């Protein structure tokens, strides 16, 4: 069988894979990209971007609901079908646009997930290819849940494609995806239940702020079933019957649809990494500070599939740029992750950057924690928002800000100011002397420190 050779073979066409492929091709290397799904990656096709388009309508609904009778007459009805049509205007252009850019650069495309034959050889579309450098940028995929009837579960892909929202939905898992989708569905009129093994949603976020978000979600009509374990799902004529264990007893509920939102895991199961001598763990492919495989120097991994850093699109692009530079120049560029904020696009938004209160108290002798619920601050009152909470953490001796946790309708934007403050080592005194536009959400941060 004829073997085709490339300088670089990239597996995955998301932000990380695109950055590697395009940079290497522009610098004269022969490049191929393989993806078993629509080109363009998860974020643009079936993740953050389409989710944010759907979220925009719920923002409008929330705003008008809060101001109903205060200058706004009546609350609009969410038309899910038309909203999905609007969303497709963004997503339908991504795959052909990505492939077109690749073709213009002379990048060879494969529409299948390859598998390793040896350390530098892959089998893809029934063809054997060999590459000097293989880059794994396959991202994440839904975590598989093992119980009877798991084939009846839908995933986030299915939710984002729903032409019509079911009257009732169950989300298994109270992480980012479950919380965001649950709030969208509840605002659109569905009866929503979130079922989780733990005792609270969003385990990586501040406990106090999450409790405020949980109450806000309950006010929307969302029901939480914590400390609950799914036993089985059975299909009925119209509904699904969900059996679960709570407080040692088996209980049941019925719902039109059940979604697996129990987290995502590295998408590596089909790659046959063992034959490629590529070490991996539950967190992803094991890489060194150059994002190179710790066991196979011909392989790099970047983006969510690597075991380095948080699974966020901006970090994926950054990692892709580092991998490309190391392929072109030799391993000279080490990964240095800047201060990275993260946000949950619920309403209110939940956002965080830096370290937690618990970590700060272990790390520093004295810690200043400013924590308050301030729904009577002007920016919340002017839109009649019910929840506005902050927790800002600083080193009491140096006054350097080390952590910020926000819950507000604008938290996903405001948190970026704290990210810059922490990245630059800004103190509370310096921040308070800053001049921002007024009245704005950004200006509120001076009152938080």
C-alpha cells in the first residue's frame, strides 16, 4: 500500500488544530487535517457560539420580564423554532468556510478520525499516511454514562439542534452545560429537572455564589435533585421513565427528554494511542511544557484534549500557536498560561478568575475577603435584577488582588477587568484610583475592593 507523507498531520479542526495547520502551511510545510465531524470544531459548530446565540434570546426575555410594568408592557414569547433558524445563520457557514481556507493553503483534508499504526504512521479513510509531526487536537466529547437505557440519552448536540422544545426535560449533571441549558429551557416554558450525584451545582465555583445562583434557578421553576444516582431509563409511549436512587430509596420521574450533561472527557477513544506510544490519562494526552507527548516526541497535543490547562477556546488557540512554533523552530516555546477567567452563561452570569477563598487562606497568612449581595446597587436596580453578588479576595499584607468571583447579569464581561488586575499584580488601592465610565458595571468593581 502506498504511503503518503506529510510534515504535519493534525487530528481535529477546532481552534487549536486550525492554528497549527494554517501556521505550518503558511510557512511552507506540507499539512493534512483530519476530522470525523463538520470542520470548524466544537465551539463554532456545536458549542459556545451557537449556545450564546440561543442565550441572547433568553437575555431579552429576562430583561423584558424584569421590566414588565416598569415601562415595558407585556412579556415576549420565545419562539424556539425561529431562534434555531437564526442560530443556523452562524453555524452553517463554519464548515465550508474552514475547508475553503484549508484548501486555499494547500492543506489536504480527511473526513474521518484516524488511528495510530505506529509512532509516526496513521490509518485514515483506508489510506496509510506518515508524518514527521502528528498533532492531536480532538477536543472533548460527552462522558459516557453506564446504566440501563443510556442509549435513550441525548447530548448537548441534540439540545442545540432541537426544532421544538419538549414540555419537560431532565438534565443529568449540574455543570456548565446542564445549568446553562436548563435555564434556557425554563425561560422558554419547559418544565426542567436537574439531577446530580453531588450536593450542589458547579463544583469548581465559589460555594456562596453558587447558592445564590441555585436560588435564582429555582425561582425560574427549575427543580434540583441532588445526591441522586440514575439507575435506569425506560421508554414509555410519550415519555421516558427515569429511575434514580436518592436517600437510599429508588424513586421515579417522567420526562419527554433526558440529556446527558454530566461533563466531557478527552476525545481519544478511537485514536489507538497505545500503538502510537502516546501516553494519556483521564485528563487527556500527557504533554510536557512544550505540549509534546511525554512518550512520543513526534506527537504534540493542544487544546482541550491535552492535560494542560482549562478546557477553554482562547487557551486552545494559544496552545495551537505554541505547538506550531515548536514544530517550525524546534522546542523553544514553553506553555505559559496567562490569568484565565471562566464564566457560566446563566442569568445571572457566574464568573470567576484567580484563586478561591479556601486556596487563598491556605496560601497567605492574612486574607481580605469582601463578600456581599448588593441587589440594591444602581446597575442591578435599573434593570430590576434580583441577584448581584461578589466575593473579592486579596492578600491583606500586600493588598494584591488574588481572586474574584461574581454573580450578576454582566459578570461574564466584568470579570475580564479583574483578570487584567490579577495578571498585572494590581492592588486594591490602585484599582480604587482608576477612573471608569459611570454608571457602568465596570465602575462597580471599585466598590467591591
